[in-house]
C-alpha cells in the first residue's frame, strides 16, 4: 500500500471548498482512482503544520498555490530545503503547478511570470515518446497559471510541452522526481471555477475561450494515474 504525504501550499477559496474540497482532497481522489488502497497524510503549510523529515516519508506531493515562488514568503526557503533533501534521498516526489515551479527553482531552474499571460482552460501538451512515465502522444489537462518554468534545472528532462508552456512536465535524473504545470486533480467543474476566478483579471476573450475549451475531452485519468503509479514506486 502506498502512503503519500501531500504538502498543501495553498487553499481553495472558502466559498468553493464545501463543494469541491481542498487541494489535498482533490489529489486524494485522483490517487485513489488509480489505487483505492493508497493512504494519504496531509501537511498544511497555510494551517501552520511543520514539514516532515523528507527521509521518513514514503512519497510526497506538493500542491498548487496562489503564491509565486519568487514571493519570498517565510515558508518557501524551508520548503526548498525539504525538496533538495527529498531529491538527494530519492524520495518519490511530485509537484503540480506551484509545486512544479518550486521544485524547479529549488533544483536550479528559473521561474517567472510569463509574458504570454494567463493559461486557463483545457491545454493540450505533447508527450515525449518513451519517457517511461506518461504514455501516448498528447494529454489534454486543465491549466490555471501565469508563472512558468522558463529554464528547467540541468538534470530535468522535459516530457510535456506546448507552445504556450514549453516546459509543462519535467522528469528528473534521480528517477524519483516528476513535476507538471497543469492540474490533473481538477475536474471540469472546478476548472470552470478557475475560469470564473479570472473574470476581470485575464482578458475577456482568454476567459471565454478557456470556458469553451472545457467541453472537449480531458485526460485527467491518464495523467493522474501515471502520477499515482510514479508515487508508489520504491
């Protein structure tokens, strides 16, 4: 049985939490769709929980957050230290959205707000052939971000890419670290919520196109399953 420690770095807005749950709730549903026996522990940074010893957790998943990795909040440096320790310990580790960006920054990459603006709605990413983690030629997944990994760390291989997000999925040379920019944990309804939250912040046509895109099929099960299997590796 896999035991996965989810590090919650951001909160679902209160008005949506009752219906959709927290980010860890969404990830737990995603993981258990692949492995119903998986055990999940939650460490919530917004609620003041202390980070665990990275050598004593079986696997770790770092969630999304509204924060940017360059915001220099007091919990970010300790989380980067945790990432580097987990990486050198070869603890299975996955980061999604903010988690993707923070792991990249902690391991030597460059992250910043993209001049391309908001990436929301359904995005299609090309899959690097024979990467050993994600199958197929492409995956369609909901995105919600402005920041991007601009320059990946030297030991990261880009396995998911699009014109909008060239480094949307990274597989690291230690063999136990995987990060993705889009959100396989978001169902279509919550992806619509993310579009609603951009009203007045992103250009109207970007929001309208994003909303319409969510009527097309998504590959959450494929990418979510790949992530759950990756975390269960020993």
